[in-house]
C-alpha cells in the first residue's frame, strides 16, 4: 500500500511543474491585459502586421484555394505574395487557422502565441528533467518562459516566438541523433517546421544548432573519458550539415521566392560601421532585461562565470559563446542577414541558456560548485555589467544582483536545509517582475478593438479604398473582401512602388519607418492610385476635402463613406502614362517667409502665414529640405549603433502644414524613414489665404523652402483624358486579373498595379509585351485592332516553381532516410 502511495505521489510531483508553468504564463497574461480589459496584443506591429497579414493570407486561400499564393491584389496596389513571407505564408500555425474560419485571426493568434510560450517552457522542463532534479529544471524552465524578450513578443511580435516549440524539438531530436543514435528524420522535420514559421530566423536557428552540435560533440568526448575531441566535434557538425542540407531543400519553396523579393533593393535600416562589428565593446543589454535580448536576469552572470571555471570543455564552450555575442556585434549582424544589429536573433539561444542555468542550480544543490573560484570570476563580470549598462538598467541590475546573491546564500547555506530547492525557485522573481512591467508591454489594444469597423455595401472592388482613422488606421487588411488598398506595411514590399510612394508622388511621410506606406492626404496620389472611396472615423480632421469631389454617400455609426468619381481607373488606355503629379506649378510668394530658418524648441511652435488670395481652387505644394540637428549617441567604438535597439523617439522631428504631417526619424533609431525632403500637397479653396504651420519639438533646420500652386481643375482634366477598361471583379482572382473594353490601335494599356518581375499578359489570348512605366507601374503594349478586347494579366512569383521542385526532392530524401532507418532497424 505504501509503495503504491509513493508511486502516486511521485506521479503527482512530476505533473505539478507543468501546472506551475501554465499558471505562470497565464498569470502574466492576465496582469498585462488588466484582467482581460485589453487584448493580449499591442497596437502597431501586432495589430497591423503579425495578425493582419495572416488574415490577409487566409482570405486569399478562401478565395483561390491555393495554400501558396503568387499574388495578392488587395494590399499595396497588388504585391508578390512572398513579400509577406516573413509573417507566416507557410507557417504551420497560420495554415492551421484555415480550418477555423469562424475564429477571428486575432483571437486565434493570441491563443497560438500563448500556447507556443507554454508548450516551449514545458518542453524545456521535460528536456532538462531527464538530467536534473525537479526544482533546478523547473526554475530554468520558468526563467525561459518569463525571459523578458520571449514573454514580451508573445503579445508584440508573435512571429519571433511561434517557431520556438519546433526549434526546441529539433534540438532535442539532434541530441538523440548524436548521443543515442536516433534517426535524422526527427531533426529534419522539426527544423523544417521552425523555418516555415518564419524564414528570417533560419540563419540564427542554424547557427544556434551549430553551437549546440559542437557542445554535444565536446560532451560526448568527455563522457567517453578522453575520446578524441576534434573527431567528436567534426562528427557532430558533419551530421548537422547533412541534416541542414535536407532542411534547406524542403523549405526551398519558402525561402527561394522570398530571396527573389530581396534582390536588387536597399533597405530602410541604417548602415552599420565596420568598427561597431569587430571592436569588442561589452554591452550587458544584449544579455538581460531588454525585450530584444536574451532577457535574462543577474543569475546569468553567475551562471556564465561558473561555466568558465567548470571542468569540461563543453560547458566552457557554451559560456564563451554567450560572452562573445555580448562583446562582438558581428555574429548578431550576420544572424540578421547583414541588415542591422538587432537582438531578436538571440532568441534561438534561449534553450542553451536554460541548459546552463539548470546545470548550475543542480550543481549548487549538490554542493559541487567551487564558490571561491566562482566569486573570483563572477565579481569582475558583475562590475563590468554594472558599468556598461545604461543608467535606467544599471540600478535594476544592482538590485537584481543583490537579490540573487541573498537567495543563493540563504538557499544553500541557510538553516532551512529542507526547503533549499523551494528557495532556489525564488530566483524567478526578477524575471517575473520584468515580464510584468507594463512599460515593456507597448500600447495594448483595448478589448473589442476593431470589431465595430463598418461594412459598406456600395463599395466595388473595381476601384481602391482608403482609410482615414487616425494613427492606427488599417494598412494591410481591408475591412471587407470587396475593398482593395493602395497601402501596405511590411518589412519587404515592391521596390518600384516604394520609389513611387516616397519619391515620385509628392506624398507626405507621416511615420518614422519607411516600411509604412499609409494612406496619404495627397490628392495626386489618391487620383493616380484610383482611391475611389474613403472611409473615415467621423473626425473632422480626417475628412477628405469635399471640393476634390469626395462626396459623403453613406454613414454607419461614427463611420462615413466618401466617393470620388474623378480618379484614374485601375486599368485604362491612353497615348502615354498620365503622371498626375507632374504639373507646371507657379511659384508662390509668401510675405515674411524666407528660403530657410532654424527651429530649436522643447514644445510646439505655431505659425500662420498668409498667401495671396485666388479666385479659383488650387493645390498648393510646400516642400523643403529638413536637416535634423538632434544629438546622436556618442559614436565611441560604435556603441550608439548597438543601442540602436533602443527605440529612441525623442529625436524624431514632426512638422504639420494645414494638419498634414511629415516626420523625420531620430538619428539614433535602428530604422530610418529617409524623409529628408518634406513635401505637402494641400487643397486650397478659392479666397483662402491662411497657411498654418505647427513645428514640434526638436533642433532642426528648414532649408530651400518652396511654395508652388496649380489650379485644382487640371487634376480632373488629366483623369478624364484616359479611356477606362472594365475590371472584371468576378473572374479576377488570385494571380489572374481580367479586364474588358475598347482598345485603340497605337495606344497602350496602363495600370496602377506596381510592376514586378513575373508578370505576363495576353489580349484575346495572344501574348503581349509587359513593361515598367516611368512611375514604376505595369503597362502592356502590342499590336491590336481597334475595338473590344479581353485582357488577361497573370503573375507567377519568381522562384516559386523552382522552390517547389527542390522541396519535393527534399521530401523524397526525407522519405529515403525514414525508409533506410526502418529497414536497418528490421535487420
């Protein structure tokens, strides 16, 4: 009876840690969401990218039935679908959502992200429990679950964490392959799923797996009592390389078309100096507290010090790797694909951090730690961390270090020897406090946010729709399937469209990130892109100018629908492409306004300038060069570039002219909007003379100020000069666009669809030439007779077909590995 009771107690004790992990994750979620009053997701990237784009992909699947789309017409004027690959085009989590059309994507991905966090921590615990006692394994698993970066991105950038359960399983499978002779199929399958979740982290995942392979090779030679070190390491790394080749082949269908989207373009990030990559500068903020770091606590300092003095090359290797990435930025730069220095790529190393923490805690409880040696290594390291931390984190680190030292002292040498293991678990408290710090959560969306968006039945998919709803206006995801947007917010998008939007259209750039192509107030852009409908949230400052023919046609609650028939159709014929922004403008003199002036203020300066009246409506263009004098971090051995991880908004410059805003990014930000020439296109009614300026805080200079004007009716004349074609909204689907209408011999077909490699077209079944216009849009030319014709435009994503063939070959190789292993086992 007693024996059965002991077995039952043991089973319960093994089950309890999983309950603790689930409770910890859910408790943090409830705290951050204020008991459910907020969504477990932040406004910004979470709401506009990480949940909106998966919903966009799901809608496309329901329309076409294609798991791997080529083209998405409803965002950014029409984009290669693989521009959205970063956000889960083949992610197992996103594909699973296709089975639940009744479940909103936001709700689904909140559940998925929390599940990924809990499952990852449980897998870590299960993995560690094989080698360590319960409390060291549980404490390390909880530290993993509550790591500042990992727990933060569960509700901020969910693509940063959704791959983690698969990656942990890949590491566990590879450990079994090296130490227990198991099949390589496990690692290949799990690693492929991790890459499919988000290809961006593949480089970091493979490098982390390589570090782990060397660790396993070293550990195996240690267990063999003096086996050949080099042979063991080479054997482990060679097996990893062979496995990785198959993984790369299987995932080619994702990464090969994605690479095509990156070729021949420049990024929206800042250049990085060579000195910042190679000169060793210790930076503790790569290690702890930051949301884009390991997210560890002061315990990691003790653990790393212990790894360096611990007997055995394997543990020294892991400790050295963690210190290298805190001293040198080059590995982080490489793992970010050579784009910037950003700590998000460190997340794949978290399982190894947990492994080191569990080893230290288990050794400490077993009294195997040489404390004198450890103190000699840990104290100098602690001082270096303290000195190199920023002022805001320095005192947090000091308090955390004192707390960690006290807990270790009481737990290991205190009178309550019975409760040593329980006391050790108190080391999670600093991690819990950082995870629950609302300053790190971003601005969460309120519960029910976006549920009241209107569905206007008048909207036709033949034209495009724009939204004016304030800062968090939908950018990627149309409200309904009938709507198509000219806006896009993606890390990668069509480069020709980016050039038109930022340089050729005369748009104002309101956001600090060049990847955000939001709906501008520019009348030229709206007419060029065929923005036939505008939906506003009822606020006066968001209403379009009625004089530009936007007329209110419907209202639902606070939301208003405006229509403008004087915009270009999406597909039309003309003798040449009409560049609506290319007009002969008359210089406008403004009394009291010179060609340049300086601004230095901590508040907001407002100015009202008066211009000469006119007897007709006009469009006024204001432009000037903006020179930002806001201070940059001291460029001492590239330290400021590493601190580019800090989202410095204080150095941003914002200037409004008649409520139209331009922004210039802080010189300390990791991303740049490259808005060096501010441009404003403002509708001015007849007899209006006041031009209101709002100069917000900063130290900057406005140079080469120009004001020009043009009669407003010239815009309408250009629009009416073209011959529209009928966009067949019923037959146009996926990567096929169909239009009908009258064509004239000698005239070309023009569109407002951004040109990209992969387009082909036919008129009445006969292939015609596709070209890029001077504005960067798609046009068709050929020899056709005057009369009615049918136009079919098709898009094939470059690299997709080749990627599918390579992926098929990889799956055949995987099947061969499985069959060979099974045959070998039978023999």
